């Protein structure tokens, strides 16, 4: 049991996961407008603090089609994300330092496992600095593909 707890703590500390703020609402102070390739605008909550990035979409019941979460890592790296305690499927988009899409996990399913160690990780194959989470299906709707640059 102790080994599982230590693994869970290590995973929580070293992985930027998908999660939430306690009230489940997006704070307008930390918002950034992202322009999609077709000119559509998405309002994204900007997450820069490690503890906020670790919780991301956790425990939130929805993500509106014109909203997102933008994770800003201090420096580029290979960042995998998981869906433990995330209630809705998401599209996860990784971008390099120039905001070019380097990887997409579309329709990423929530992990319903009680044991977080059993939740799969997504992405992290390419170096990225920014990660955008959108409601599932939005990457396809916005025609997002590897190599496309987003403006923000």
C-alpha cells in the first residue's frame, strides 16, 4: 500500500495532469485569447503554477466549446498528461515555443480508475512548451493538425 501511495505522489509531482480549480470556474484574470486557423477565438485559462497545472480539468463537469486551458511550461520538454479525475473527454494539443502544433491527442477519454497509477498517459513524444486542452471534438472542428501555428 505504501508503494502505491508513493507512486501516486511521485506521479502527481512529476506529471502535469488535467484538473481544476476548487470552484470549477475559469478566472478571467488569467485568461488569454487564442486564435484558431479559421479565425475562431477561444478564451483559455492560463495555467503557469505547477500546482494549478497538476489539477487542470480535474473534477470539472464541463468545458464550453469556446473555452480552454492553456498550460505554460517554464521551458520546453516532453510533457505527458493523464486524465485521472477528469470528468469529460478532451482534445489535448501540444505546441512548441513558436506555438506550432507538434502533437494532438483527440477525444482523450477520462480515466475512471480509482487507482491513479492505472491511468494511461497521453502525449509527451515531442518537445513542447505549451499545451492546450479543449472540449473533445474541438480540434477537429477547428481543423487543428500537426504543423499548424496558433496565435496567442
